[in-house]
């Protein structure tokens, strides 16, 4: 190995290290942002829960008969269901957004890695001894197969995510429709 090839190898490892650190920082930023959103959601949920509990406790003191208690209980149940559905939607939205950002980072990283590997193979092919063409071609074919498999997995993950998203929306819509008739009966 000549000195120029050695310097190129060191430069490539330096670039790889920088890319790895940048990617790790992006992952950390997504994690922190997601944690902040979930923390804010939970703080808001506690505030709303305390407010509703206070209102319900005050309402209990003004109940004069069993019918009034039944109405209060029904209202409290409906409010609780609406609250939980809203919380679930917000929680799902925050976690889905984080998952999408993580997936995009992984896809971008894989794309850059495959591009870098292809460039490295091209450089190695230029400096490879005569007769090593079969090995270089095998490596290129392996890289192409890896890229195709990665693309297929990415598409499958996106389809699964889309399916889960649709299923979640259908479940929450159905639950909302089920609680609306109860609210109209009041």
C-alpha cells in the first residue's frame, strides 16, 4: 500500500467518524425533542386532570338526588373518555413524528454509507492488482444487493407504519362516534 492510499484511507475513516458523530447528535436531538413534547403533554394532562377532578368534587356537593348523581357520573365518564382519547391522539402524534424522524435519519445514513462504500470500491478497483476484477465485481454486486434489501425493508416499514396509523385513526374515530351518542342523550 503506497502512502497516498494510506492517507486516503485515514481521510475516509475521519469522514466516517465525523458522519457517525453528526448522526448520533441528530438522534439525540430527536430524542430530546420528543421527550420534551411528551413531558409537556403529561404536564398538561395532569393540569387538566386536576381541574376536572376539582370541578367534579365541587359538583358532587351540589347534588340533591340520585338522578343528579347519575347525571354527574355520566358526565364525568364522558369527560374522562374524551380526555383519554385526546391524550392518546397527542401521544401517538408525538411518538409517530419521532419515529418518522428516526427512520429518515437511518435511511439517510444508509444511503450515505452505501454511496461511500461504492466510492471506496471504485477507488480500490483502480488500484487493485490485475486479476482482482472478479472480486471487485462481487463486492459491487453485494453492495447493490444490500442497497436493494435496505430499500425493500424501508418500504415495508413505511407500509407497516401507514397501516398502524390508519388502524389507530379508525379506532379513535370509532371510539369518538361511540361517545357522541351518549353526549347527545343528555
